[in-house]
C-alpha cells in the first residue's frame, strides 16, 4: 500500500470518527506530572529512532523517572510498515512502551522490504525472534487499532500542525528548536 492509500484510510477514519477509547495510550511517567510531553513519531523514521537512542534515555532519567514530566507517544505513520508496526505496538498494550521501545531500538532489523507484504514478513519475523508474543494478523487487521493510529495522525495535524516526525509537544506547545537533549532540557527547565 502506498502513501495515497494511507491518506485514503486517514480520510475514511476522519469521516467515520470512530471512537477507540478502550485502547490505552502509550505513556511513561507519572500521570499527574506538571509537564506533559507528546511525541508524534513514525516507527520507520530514522530520526525518531535516534530520538529514542540519543535523547529519550536522558529525558527519562532526569525528568520522567523523577516525576517532573510524563511522555505520551502518539502515532504518525509515514508508510504502511510504520502503520502496521504502530498497530502491533498498541496490540495487547497495557499503556507501557515496551514493544514501542524494542521496535525503535532495533529499527534496522525489521524496516526492510519493497512491498507491504515483504515489510510485514520482516516485522513478523523480527517479533518472533525477539520473543514478542502477539497474534500478528489479528493485530494488523484490527479495525479499532487502525482507527486509533489514524486518529492520532489526524489529531496531530489538526491540533498541532504536525507535518514531520518526530514532532515534540510540551504542555500543548509545539517544540520548534532542533531536537537534541540540550535544547529540550532548556525548554523543560523553564517549566519547572
């Protein structure tokens, strides 16, 4: 499936306005933290993977684990591989980021293939090799998960004018500086 097909699915989800409230948002940190960080990401985006490897560990240690901030991960798939991986990250999810983290930290192992079928095969084989027990076909064909992921993307565009990944939102304000830990820390320190 190509980018046009993703946008057709997004348009359909927007028109039908499906409610997927029973699916838990992926977040890390204290729900009542003073600072809320929202990260709009695509699981096939190399810049998003770099954020998880280079920025997120320090952010988690200094702000999230200390209770100053929480982070919510929102889906903004840029292609079918990312779309299906997003559905997998939400499948059987209790709100934790374990599968999401594994997918980002091992992105080069599964983001392969020139067709949707090939990409799915690489993703499925990666999950099996990692011991992640999900019913792959059931997850990627789940309409509620599909709507949830597409609604994240729609809401990102409508509410925050997201047009690239990763896009970081801090307390409902779009973070406009270069995304590195130093710049992010400066923005967070102003809110403490």
